[in-house]
C-alpha cells in the first residue's frame, strides 16, 4: 500500500475502532467481576510484550526505541495513559459504554482548546465556536440543573481530560523523539506502573474469564497494530474523523449485550460533540494547507 492510500487508511481506521469497541465491551465485563486495576494490569502486560516485540523488529532495535532526549516527559506520558485507562474502565462499570463514550468524545475538543496555551498553536474563532458547541453537547448529556447531577458522570469527563493531556504531551514529545520511542515508553512504563498497583488487588479468575482476558489482550495488541498501519498508509487528518465510529460501535455493544439504553439527551449531545469534533479536524487540516 502506498503512503498516501486514503481509502485503505479509512478502512483500517474503521477496523481499529471496531476492535477497540470490542475491547471496551470485554473490559466492561471483566471490570464488573474483578478489580479494575488488576484487569488493566494484565492488559498492560500483553501490551508491553507487543510493544517490545514491535520495537525489536524495527531498525535499531530496542536500543534505538528506548533512546529519548526527554525521559521525564516520556515517563509522565506512560503513567498518564495508564491512569486514564483505569479511570475510563471504571466509567464503563459505573455508567456503561453508551454514556461513557458520549462524554469521552469531548477529548478532541479539549485538545483543540488546550493546544494554544500548551503548544502555542493558533486556534481561530471558528474552532472556538465549534468547541463551545461541543461542550454544549456535553451539558445536554449531563443535564445539570434538570436532574440530580450524578457525580459518576465526571468519571468519563476526567478520563477525557487526561487523554487530551496525553495527546498534547505526545505532540510535544514528537518534537524531539520519534513515534517509535513514544510508543515504547507508553507500553513499558504503563506496564511497570500497573504492576506496582495491580498486584496488591489480585483476585482468582475462573477459566471462562481467563479466556475473555486473553481476548482483551489480543484485541488491544491487534487494535494498536491496525492503528499503526492506518497512520502508515494515510494522513492522520484524513482518517481521524472516522475514529468517532468507536462511539457508535461501543454504544451498539452496550445496548445489545449489556442492556443499556440510549437516552434522547445522550444521542443529541453526542451528535453535537461529534459534529464539533469533525469540524475542528477539518479546520485544522485546512490551516495546514494554507
């Protein structure tokens, strides 16, 4: 495949979102039975093995992948993502897949809003309007003032804020380190951190759930592989809008397999958030062309 095969990139992104949605469904099941930290820890063990094997096969091997000019930043990124995943999986258990993903979809808007003060990037008035519309959509989902506000709704919002900060620090790290180096530290540091906390809450797991855990690990590694291939064959700005399909796929899993309901306010709010996010991606792409 050529490095600018947009059609292949789009299909790879669709496949990636489907795989990650399946991973979220498995995570919701396992975290409902076992401690979240233990589930995320085992998932990270497999992820770290995948990252190390992937780095070893690249030019320069592990030594080149581990070489960084900003170790503190790379360690912070790894810790941040591990914490974010733990928070988001907790949200799946407390709120379900539908509402969690609807709120989490605000993270690209948070990235756009914070890219100015953190990265010094220009954010025009059109993008600020889109950001405002997106956050209006979030308020429609949360409905503050119209019902007893659930503090649980803040869990996926905290996850979105953490992932936005992770995305911004990843952009910042890219100024000095390669994507391979950032990916290496994401997997290895996360595995070390989760092992440090997860082993204290170990619980025996039955054979059926070990099979689900194996499926969780395989979907995680497969999803990251297809995502890497996606960005190898197409520009990120061309395929990024299709990442929102994870919301659709995850919501479908939540409704069909876990008996969740799609409330009108959640559907309307999510639609506004996605529309605002796609507009921001489009405006960012237009800005790069000028």
